[in-house]
C-alpha cells in the first residue's frame, strides 16, 4: 500500500534497504515490480532485482540499489564487486544513479570514489540524518553521504521518542509506532548532463 501510494503520487523508482524483507507479503510485489528495487548484493535467489532502467523518452536513467556490509547485520556480497558487475550490463544508460544503503560513512565515501567517473551520482541512505557534504568528485560523480529522512520532526528516526528511550534504557523488546506531529522531507537535487552522464550541480534540500 505504501509503495503504491508513492508511485501514484508521482514517484518513478523506489529503492529499499535492510528492512526489505521484513514483511513476507511484500515478496511477490517486489519480485514483479520494475519500479521497486532491492539491494543488488542480496543473494540472487532473493525476490526482486537490484537495478532498473527508467525510460523518460529522450533520456534513460539506470538506478542501482546497493547495501553496505559494515556495522549491518546482513552479510551480503561485496558492494564494490557487485557494482562492477552491474556496470558491465550491455547498453547501460549514460545516466546511472546509485543509492547506497549503508551505516558507515567511510564505506559510502569509499564506494563513491571507487565509482567516480563511472556513474552519475551516488548518495547514501539508512542513517536518517542528512549530512552536509554534498560535492562533485574529480571524475564528475555527485556525492552525498546521507540524504536524510522523510518523517516526523519530533522523533527518533521516525519512532516515538518514549518508545526508543524504553528500548535503549530497559533493554526489552518494544513495538515501535510512528511519531505524530509536523513532518519534514530531506532530499538531494541533482542536475545531470545527459550527454556525459556526469553531475553538473548537486544541492541538498530540507523541506518543512
């Protein structure tokens, strides 16, 4: 329902991360969708796919979803080697954007430099906190360590503060609920050169 709401609202592609397979009823949906993708370095038997191509007529955009290994519970294939494999895909569009869902800032930046000049942009997700380091790397790849979060402002990563406090303080399981109140949307805006596929300008946004 959430994915359909976003797509009906004008979203073109949805990327995911470490919570992709928390709900089994989502498996068939992501397996059949071209608009919702999961990290490409999950095992090949996992439902869904890790890359899709958005056809806008005059321009095609490849979108790749990867997940980090540092400080995350899942032990997935190497994101560096997985990216190498995906970038060898025949007829890959010049414009290629990577969402790297990862915990460690160093892992995100290392992958960005590794891919510099071979992709249009790489931005990080997962930490729910927007970073202030938007930049264009020497090879023309746009980079932001973490885009941030869309959700309630008075929350702990979207969760009611009292519930997060209880879990961390008492060390007992807590059923989380989304916090109420005013929301914000963090985002990154990329201006891309459709002839070279490189980033011409990058800026981060915070909309309240």
